[in-house]
C-alpha cells in the first residue's frame, strides 16, 4: 500500500473512537478484553473489505474466530469487488486454515479442455502462480526445511568452493523481509519433519473471483471441491441463498439465470488457471 493511499485513508476512513472502553463495544463485535480497540467502524456492513497478507495462520484461545488469526498481518489492498456478504466468512476461514496446514504442494499442469480431473490426484496438484513474497491468507502450504521457520526469512547461496555446489543455508534476517531464493522456501506452515527439502513458493491464484457457486452437499467429492473452490477465491452460497448464485452445480430450478456447471468445470478452471466455458 502506497504512502499516498495511506494518506488518503487517514482522511476518508469513517471511524469512531472508543479508546478501549468496554461500555462502547457494539453488540455486533465479538472480541476478548485484551483486544479491545481504540477505534471501530460505525457500521461493518458499509465498511471496506481489506485483503490481509501474513506469514501464516495460527490459533489462540484469545481470538474469537474459532481461535484463528494471521501472524504478522498487514493490509495489502482494498477489495472493491467484495462486500460484507461476499467477504471471507468463518466457514471459509476454517477451510483456508485447514488447507494451510496440509502438506500437499500445488502445481499446474496444462491439459486439454475436455480431460477429466474428477478422480485420483487430479485437481489437487493444480492451480498456482510462481514464486512470491509474503503469502496471502489463501496460500497453499509447501514443504521446507526446519531451518526456514522464521517468517519472511531470506535464503542465500554462498559462493561455491573447489567446484562443489554448496547447500542453501538461511542467514539471520529481520522479520518481514521478502524471500529471495534460488530455491524458494514456503512461509506460513509449522514445520514438523526434519527431512523435508526446500521447494518453490507458490501463491494460489484468484481464479474464481466474482463467482458465487451453489455446491450441493450431495455432490461426489464435495469436501475436496469445496476446499479448492474456496482456496482459489470462490464464494459458496447456501441453498436458501441460491438466488444470489452466479453458477449452480446441479439443477437450476431455483435460479434459472445462473450458469450450470459440473465438478469437471472446477478442475478445468484450476488447471487452466482461469475461468473456462461452463461444462
């Protein structure tokens, strides 16, 4: 976020000063005492939606959103394409948290439009961009060595000696620096094993931005489809809110104007890294 943007926000943001006064905490704000704020927005339904970038997800009883928080968070941009209805809700946040803790890497393999990815490991190994800096909240977990635990650390390759290529070792850095690597290491996952090797950092793409999908719970492989659709910035709607859906998997009786799609369409979009024609 630029200095000019920050200066503009200082003037434009509509905030109410409450100075951590418990009596002024509104009923819509569920928050523990240690996090009482100095300022709040008067109406969350009219507030801007922010995109938050951080090092990793973490959990603590002090937080109210199922204990989920983001380590070293910072606001990276305002999402003008989102409002309070389409912003990340608690069920979606839980999905993203779970996804960040899984150890599977994501890669994209270009394929034919008609090739199916509904079974096996297809779809689970797809849909990421190249190396990036600090990861967003919706980023795929990646394996790395325990020495890369520090958030935002740099990896440097010392000069080779005697014709032998040395292995990468991290050098001390300050928290918040971007990753600069030849073999980029993913930030944002608690390390458990000591035999993991560094791999290229990847950030999930905003493939399904603006897509509001009704995905029936009876759909085969429902959990995996839901997890990946949400991870790539899609919005799921409940059956009672099907009228607001832009895409429907299954019958369109309750929303004839929505586009009818299939599980193969979700995997095809992820494989192509863009929205494709409904199928």
